[in-house]
């Protein structure tokens, strides 16, 4: 199925404009399972808006979205994987670093991805085999070696039991790199590695909607996305994620595996 990247870009920008215009009141915020895991009325509204528009344009497509009531065990043949607001805690607190993430996957292969940060008006996107772009300009991973790298990380706050291992890994990387950052939006973290703003990202437990779109943008930008055990990421189940350039991935794996 041919998905029109211009349509996805437009949709992400419309959703982003909505997000930028809102700040949830306390009655619009609900807790989900896990530490600091919230959903707001706006996460739900953005997902509904994206589903509606995509269903009209691509009636044969299925969906996986963070705010679905249940998550499927296998992906539909043609599937949009959506995080309506990646960086919900930032959004709630007015931290102004969140994004809309729309990935399109066909027979389990990532075909298109769009990640939009409405606060900086930065639109990252890619189609399989066509390169990756930020606001129309081609992007590429930095090419920096680990000793010169800035490491982005997440601690998988919603899941118990990842803290100690995350900090051990972080310490090993920090001792061999330049500096660390924690941003609160995994989708943007991956795009920041793709565009060379930073060099490495890892988190030990993420879900497909966090990295489906960003993962394609990164690989089209010449980067590598794997799990932290040295294997392939899954688009169905979620798991650990390691993003880097071809120049530093081996050195990183030698430290963490
Ligand atoms: C979260 C963000 C955060 C990461 C969490 C994610 P959400 O997504 O990407 O950076 O550390 O693991 O779940 O809940 O804001 O969509
Ligand atoms: Ca997310
Ligand atoms: Ca989300």
C-alpha cells in the first residue's frame, strides 16, 4: 500500500498544533500503571483525531496506538503505530519537549515515519530507502566516536526493576563518553541521534509506539537501532532499545554486552 508521506506530515503538524495549544487541567489527567505514568484527555483526543483521519484515507489499515484499550499480539498487515503524545509528563508540566509519532509498517517492515515537535516546529521524517529529513533538509548521524558522544537515556519509569541495570549501563557509558542528557521523549531522543544533535540513546524498556517512526528515521539517517542485548527490536512487544551510529555501536556493545 502506498502511504503518502506528505499526508502523514500534515497530520502530525495538525496534531502538534493542537498539543502546543493545550495544557491539561488536573481533572484531565489520569494515572496509569507504573511510576509517573499519566494519560491526559489530550493524549486520547490526539489519538482519536489521528485514527479518524488515517481511517478515512486508508480504510484497509490497522492501528496500534499507546492509548488503545488493549494491545494486539501480532501486527495487522498494514499498520500505523502511533504515540499521540510522546513526552506526556513533559506536556503536563509545561516542559515543552514532546512530540507526535506516526510510524507506518507493512508486513512487519517499517515503511514510513514522522515525528513532530510542535514547540521547536521540527518535523523529522523518512520513507524506506529515501533518506531521512528534518524540515526538508537531509539528516545524518554524527559520526562521532564514543569518547566524544553525548548519551541520551531513559530509565523506563513505568516498569519496575530496570533502575539498577539502567544506572549501571549509564555509568559505564558515561565513563567512556562526553556527557549525558535525559529528555522525557524517547521518540525525539531517537530523532536527535538521527540528526546528529546527540550520538547515542538507550532505554531498557520501551514500547513500539515510542520507536517505530523514530527507528526508521534513524536507520535512514545512517544509524543503527537494536535492542540492548545485541538483537533486533520488536515492533509487536516492545523491549530495550539502543540507538547509535555505525562509528560507535561496536564500542558501545563491547561495554554493555
Ligand atoms: C515515555 C517517554 C519517555 C520514556 C518513557 C516513555 P510517554 O513516553 O518517551 O522519554 O522514558 O519510557 O514511555 O509515556 O510520554 O508517551
Ligand atoms: Ca511514548
Ligand atoms: Ca504517549
